[in-house]
């Protein structure tokens, strides 16, 4: 495992001698625009191993993506190698259908401390709730980015992460998005505490997500990637392309239903993924 190989994978070729915020931000952006958030292994009959060597081989050498446990673990290793003060945290994601956060930790994120300030770097959420830059860990402050306005709220040691929603413009030929309607314009994303975790704390979760039939990752094959303008997402046979801030406070959303043949082609063309085993979307 070496950093130069990781940098080549994310097309990063700038200096990295300073473990500063600027370097972190640029590496982070390259990471999310090169490494898709995806759970395709589960739908190809492959087992997802939660050790760094397996993750490195899969994402860096085989040019695949991964889910939060893999993508953020790889980023954690890279930042450590670069000399950053970084630790792993655990999150409980919000389930809109149930209007509640999960009881068990089911997400991994990173806290990076630079010059006394803490930042959250989470390269593994995917889709429209993926931040494009590390976020300063500060309660109640709006942090606008291209994908939207993100915010942390802290209450008695528990941190809440949320995003201000924007309207969607969907051209008529697209099918409408079915989403659970929520009150207001705030989308809750997850909660977390600042208790440091170790990757081994997530081994049980990694196994559970691959065998439990009732979680979203079992029910849907998902692949999403941040682009320079928005994002691509392939969920089952549905390909969605989002362009952020197409108009004032409005995102352009274009949705296409693919055939089996087009799924494979789209994975290659849009996500740069070539699977070894047959995907069952």
C-alpha cells in the first residue's frame, strides 16, 4: 500500500507536504469525485471484508468504490500517512420513512483536528447528502457549499448533522422522484458523538449489513459519484443525474430507466467501474 498509488487513483498530483486544511480539502474533493459510494459487491455475490488491505486492493487497485465503512477507512489511512490528527467516529443515520435515527451506529465518519480546530470529513455518505468539503465542527453555524447548506447542531454531547433542502426541477420526460415528504426544508442526515472508534468496532455492522434483508443496502443496488457540477446515481435500473443550483435554489434532476445492458455500460462510462462478477440490480 502506498500513497502515490492512492493519489493516482484519485487523480491528485499536488503537493502534500503540509497537513493543512487546504490540502485536506483538495484531497477530499478528489476522493469523492473518483471513488463512488457503492454497495455493488453485495449484489454481485462478493463478500465485503473490513480490513484495510482488502479495502485498498478493491478501491485503489481494482478501481471500485465502496460504502462508508470502506471509503472513509481508506481516507483515514491516507490522512494518517500524511500526518493529520485524525480519528474515526460512529454515526446513527436518519431514516425519513420512520422519522427517526437508527438505534444502532451504522455509519463511520472522520474527525480531523487542524491548528486546534475540529473538522468532520465524511467521504462516505454518497448521493445528495454528500458534503463536498470538510465541515468545521461548530454548532448552529450554516456552512454553505455547492450541494447546499450544511449545519451541525450540538445537544448535550450529541451532534446532529443536517442539510437545507433545495427544490428539484425535473424535466417532463423524467419520472417523478418518490420521496417521503418531510415537513420543512431541513433534511436530517445523522447524529454522532465525539467518542473515538476503531475500525474493528464496525466489524459486526459490516457483517450485519450484508446479511440483514431489511436494510436499504440489501434491497437496492446503489452507486453514486460526485461530479464537478452535481452527482450521478444508479439505484437498481434507475440512473439519475443531478446538476446543483441549475437555477436559484433549484437543482436539475434528470432520471432515466436503464436496461440490463445499459446498467453495465453506465457503470463503465459514468462511474469508471468494471465488475468482475455479474451484477443483479
